[in-house]
C-alpha cells in the first residue's frame, strides 16, 4: 500500500514478521483518523498474508503514540462519533488473529496506551511512559483503558491511573505486569522483531488457536474459557503441525511446520 502516516515492511531473516511503524513524528504519533485507517489496512493485509507469522507495531524513540488526536476530536459531537469508523479501525489491532507485539518507546498515552494493550505482548524501552490522561481533558478512556487496564494490572493501580491521569514509568509498568520486558531504548525494536521471529517459527495454526484461547480469558468466564481451551486443545490434534511437532521431538530434530 501507499501509506502516508505509517511505514510497513516485512522484517526478520525469513521476512516473516510484519512491521508497522507509526510515522507521524511531529504530532508524537497522535492517532488521527487517516492514521488509524492505514493501521487497519496494514493489520488486515498482514492478517491475510500467509508469509507473515507475527506482527510488530511500533512508533519512534520519542513516542509510541500520545493518544487520539485532540485537535481532531475537539469539535466532535455524539453524532459524528456514532457515524465515524474510528473504533472499527482501531479494533483491527485487537482483532487480527496472528500474534501482535507492541514495541514501545517514549509516550504511550490515552489511545496510545490502549493500542499497546490491544497487542498480545508489550516490550518497552527503559524511558517509556504509560498513562490514561483522558480524565484531564474532561473525558474518559474510550478504547479499552477502563477495561483492559483493569484486567492487566488490577483495579487499584488501574483506577489510580484512570482517575489521576498520571503517567507511570516503564519500570512501574513492568513491575505491575503491563509490560512483559524492558530494554534499552535502541534495543526495543530489535528484540521485538526477534520475539516475532521466534513466534513466527511456530505453527501459525497453533499460534492463532493459542491467541484465541488466551483472549477468552479476557472476554469470557473461567468456565467458558476452560471449555474452549479443552476443545481447542483437542482440535490441534487434527493438524499436520501437531504430528510434525511431536515427530520432531521424538526424532530429536527441529520441527518444520507447514501450517496444515
Ligand atoms: C494531537 C498532539 C497530541 C495529541 C501531542 N501532540 N499529543 N496532538 N493530539 N494527543 C502534538 C502537540 O500538540 C505538539 O504539536 C507536538 O505533538 C509535540 O507535543 P508537545 O506537547 O509539544 O510535547 P511535550 O512537551 O514533549 O509533551 C508531550 C506530551 C504532551 C506529555 C505527550 O504532548 C501531551 O500531554 N499530549 C496529550 C496526551 C493526551 O492527553 N493523550 C490522550 C488523548 S485522548 P504542536 O504542533 O502543537 O507543537 C485519547 C482518547 C482515546 O487518547 C479514545 C480512543 C478512541
């Protein structure tokens, strides 16, 4: 595609990791409508591209994203929100079935923090900052900030962030489990791509099934989630990749998954 607000490429030694870089540096990657439209388009395309086994979403060293575009939102009305597709576009980040890694440096605020939380794993730089500052604008988070954050870090920490708008440091974010690992600023993207390559070497089917089941833990009851997991576990035995994975173990060699 011909993108204005993002850069898209395939990276890794086997070119099997899809990379989406938000590229609106002058506005700290504020998530304006056209930018989100492009992210949705790129996510959907990587979702369909059978050569892509994992996706990395990143910004630049100063900002992952400083939130939805406040200048664009200022004059918005109920009617204009209801007739806009912004949420559908943003939701593409959560809905893509392949694993998505957020590689965060700098600010991940408001919609930026929410977008990172839509990803499956967050790797972050030692100087990154996370926050839900919407309350300071007289609004509330609108893309998961009151929902995914609670499930991720628990009620007390999440509500402190949502009700004060305070930013937390990368170290705090890692300690509370929002972030999986911290790295020096210049290493975050490289390490995220490495993680993407490792994940992309699995069976894509197993990855998608694992993701679907993990998401069920967020979205359903424990009883339903355990039931889904058990049935999907059984289902993996209908794949050639299960036979290959187990044969490779028995024969003491590396598995060669074919996504069948
Ligand atoms: C529009 C933004 C922006 C944003 C930064 N900019 N954040 N523009 N929307 N969210 C622009 C600034 O206007 C400025 O452009 C340029 O980026 C650099 O920003 P500065 O403020 O000069 O940088 P700095 O002093 O380093 O401060 C960084 C900052 C601050 C702390 C991140 O920019 C900030 O507080 N931004 C807003 C964060 C926020 O409230 N996010 C939540 C938005 S609501 P100009 O051209 O003016 O110099 C939201 C709702 C989600 O996200 C709902 C989901 C659907």
